[in-house]
């Protein structure tokens, strides 16, 4: 007479056993607290006041919002571009309290009460900033994606030179920097142009610098 062998337990039997085991465990285990549901109230919000291009804005932002996202997504100033979002390309350059910064690398709440200037605040198509006009004149762009950051950066560079702020290649730290091509390229090295319009960008900035310094 054939006797049942242990290894011939069917897959169906195995499933029944495992289901029964799970049910037994769940009936004896204490009821675990449900994970906290992600809700809007869990988002850390904070009020922040920014003056952007001369206009006051009162915002309530997730504290993790970068200045770049606050400008683009909350104030709809899309002139400032998001390239790498990692501080490596300079496309997001704006001027904050007189200094150029990568707006992707700073939180909006860190600029409470700050004065921010974006490309929209420098000029308009009808009334361009001298650097905007020079970029047009010298073909300082191709696709234009890096251009707002390049121009904001260039505006701040001219101001840095005017204030005598040295750069890595400034030979005499006690004298006012001379805006040579080397000096200019060094100061603008944080602004990447994937179209390679560098020589025209240098021409544009040099022309404006020549008329100002
Ligand atoms: S987007 Fe900020 S440095 Fe590239
Ligand atoms: S003009 Fe295209 S990336 Fe600079």
C-alpha cells in the first residue's frame, strides 16, 4: 500500500499553510499604529518676504524651496534658468543684495527681507540694460539658455571690478583689477555656455566694461 511522502505536499497545500500562519500571527499581534499619512499640514511652511526687481512679495513657502524655485514656480519669473540644479552651470545666477549667487544653491527663506535682481529686473526688450544690448550686438548667445545667468553674472562682475574685489588671477591684490580677457574669463568661469559663445560673451562684456571703467 502506498503511503504519502512528505515531499509530495502540493503547492496548494503550502499556500493554505502559509495563509493560515499569517492569519494566526495577525490575530495575536498587537495592532500596529498606522504610518502617519503624508498631508499638506506636514509640509514645513514659513512666511518669507522678498523684494524682487523692486517689487515686494510676501510668500509662504515650504522651507526646502530654493530661491530658484521660488522665483520660477511661485513668482513666475522664468527668466532665471534651471540648468544643473547643482551649482555647476551658473544658469540660475541672480543678484542677491548686490552679490551674484547661484539661486539653485540657496533656500528662499534664507533671503528674508532681501533684495533680489533677476534678468527681468535689469531691462526690457524696449529698454535693455547695456549688457543685454551688448550681448545682442555681439551675438553673445545661440540657444540663449545660459544668457540670463551670464548677464546677471556680468553685471555683478563689473561691480566687483569697480569695487576693487580681486579674483584668483589678479596679480596685484592692492591695486584696482584691470579687466583683461584673462581676468574676465576667470570671473565668468562659473557660467557655462554649452553653445560655446564664450568669445562673443567676452567681447560684449569688454565693450560695456570699456565704457564704464
Ligand atoms: S542651475 Fe544653478 S548652477 Fe546650474
Ligand atoms: S547660448 Fe546656448 S548655452 Fe549659452
